[in-house]
C-alpha cells in the first residue's frame, strides 16, 4: 500500500510539473521529484524505493521531452548518494534535511543543464547556466524541505489508514 502511495505521489508530481508549471520557464522552478528522491533515500529501503524511482525516472524522461535516461540516472545516483550520506549523519538533524534537499536539487539541475549544454547546437554562455541553476537551487532550498515534510505526513496518514483497515478486518478472520 505504501508503494502505491509513492507511485501516486510520483505521478501527481510529474503531471504537476509538466503541465501547470511549464509556463514559468526553467529558471523559475526546479524538478519537484528531487525532494521526493531525497525523502525516499532517507525513509525507505532500496527494495521499496528503486521501483518507484525507476517509474519516476521513466515517466519524467518520457513526458519532459528531454534526453531519455537523464532523469532516471540522476534519480538513481541521487538516491544512492542520500543513502550513503545518511549512513554517516544523523537523519533527524534539523539542518541535514534542508542541506540534503538543496544538494539534491543542485545535483539534478546541474545534470540537466550539462546535458542541455552538451547537446546544444550552439555554444551557451556559462553565465546563463549559473543564473538558471542558482535560481533553481534557491527555490529548492526554500520549498524542498516543506515538500519532504508533506511526504512524511502523507506516509503517516497512509500508514494509519492501513492499520485501521487491518484492525477492522481482523475480527472477520476468526473462526
């Protein structure tokens, strides 16, 4: 049930990003799935998170119109990096969550920007790259931790609903 919740959140974020927030341009909004990947890296084991990440990466690669495989590989590398960092640092630290989200957004923005630079037909000035990535990182640092807290709250609501459903159904199984 929790994997279904993650798939629904992933699909909602993908559709929200590719339909409603497209008009602002790349400088206004960062990839909304980056905080979701950080959340999965902190709170879920690989057997629960990897299928969701593969689905998220394939959905974003298919819908975004960019180079196929960029989002998928960025999400998997970001997940592995967050898992590695959380081995050595305390996950409940107040400063760690915004830093992880900020670094995740910066990593994903840099991967997408460098992919665009490599595949561009004309040379891009570095100043424009810096302006776009720094704006996305600032937006990610400001809003990303709140998204992660929203994901945690949603997971708790789904967990409580699942437990109440199992408790209601248990008396029916007694002979």
